[in-house]
């Protein structure tokens, strides 16, 4: 039986996906925020709707959203990115996602990530596992050795062997050289790839909890390891210190490399 919190998040994400498809089909406006990042009608509509529904359904809960928030005095905070991957939405690249997490006393306990384009939904609950629709997820078992090179997304500069792999990915071994690059994938899409075992790690330099709260729980419940950029635990109901999400086997190595003073933080 699904908890009322998870049911709410799943229902909202599903309806949000329908709204996204309708707005994309009919056209939407694009503006630029003060920080020079884009915002669309889609972002605003979904964020405002989510805040209103939380205030109605859970009046004691707070909301932290990329576009709008709602303060409350309790220890329950909903964290939403109405569209993670706004640039990709504008360009029509089907990797943008709706991301929702319920954080209790700083710790994610419910996570939902929905791809409106593919209609896939990722979900996780604390100690309840992670799933893509009806399929249980598990992180990979690649350890970065020559026989099992690891695929890492989202790095500003990490040790690699074999150069670039695919679009914006690198393969690492424990004694590779440094290759800096920027990657085209949004945070939530990338985290889902780690949770399902397609990628082995993501290094996310974001300071914003809405970029990483949901995927932190998804990866952890899929058997992975999640820390801040220094390898420490952190809260997800306020600014974060980056986020490293991995299959666990290469986590310590990536933490060491990413934490060196001369490393360029990855884009958020």
C-alpha cells in the first residue's frame, strides 16, 4: 500500500506530465531570470500549482521550489523542481523531468521523478527501495578497473582513461589523467541513470536542494552512495554542498579527486 505522501507525489507528477505535454503542444513563453537562466510558462504553472496543493493537502508542510516556495514551522518540507532541464525543454530534448521530494528533518523520505516525454516515473521511499514504474532499480557493479571501467556524468574535471565516452560522459580508472568538460544532461535525469545502473556516478555541483533531493533518495534506495562533494552527509531542506551520487564502488575515489583544490566544480 502506498503512503499518502507518495500517492500525492505520484499523482501530482502524473498530472504535471499531462500539463507539460499540453503546454508544449500549444506553445509556451520563455523569459530570463535575474541569474540569467531561462524560465518558461511550464515552470511557473507547475510550481504555483504544487505550492497551492501542498497548502491545501498538508497545511503544516513547507515547500521549497525553484520558482516559488512556502514557509511553515514543521519539520516536513516538500522540495520541487517543476522542470529540471528547462533548457532541454526549450530545445525539445526529452530529458527534462518533474522532480519532487518530501524531506523530513533534512532527510529525503519520498522521491518522485517523472519524464513527461517518455512517461516514465521513478519513485523511492526511505527503506522501501527505488523503482522505475514497476521495475525495482539497482545501481551498477562497475568498479573503475580496466576490466570494468566506470561511466561518470556531470564532472567538471575527473580522472579519465580512454577520453570522452558518449555524449558528455567519461570513463575513469584510478590512475587516469584529468579531462575537463561540460555535460548536457540535467541533474535529475542523470541521477536516475545512476539509480537504474546505466551510469556509475554523477558529480553535481548544484547548491540548490531541488536539483538533488529526489535523486539522493533514488540512488540511495537503489543501493548506491550519496554524499556532498566532500564525502559528508548533508541536509536537503536548504542549500547543499554539491552532490556526489555513485554505485558506491568508486565513491571514495571520486570524492578525493573532486575535492582537490584545483578541480573545477561541475555545472549545476
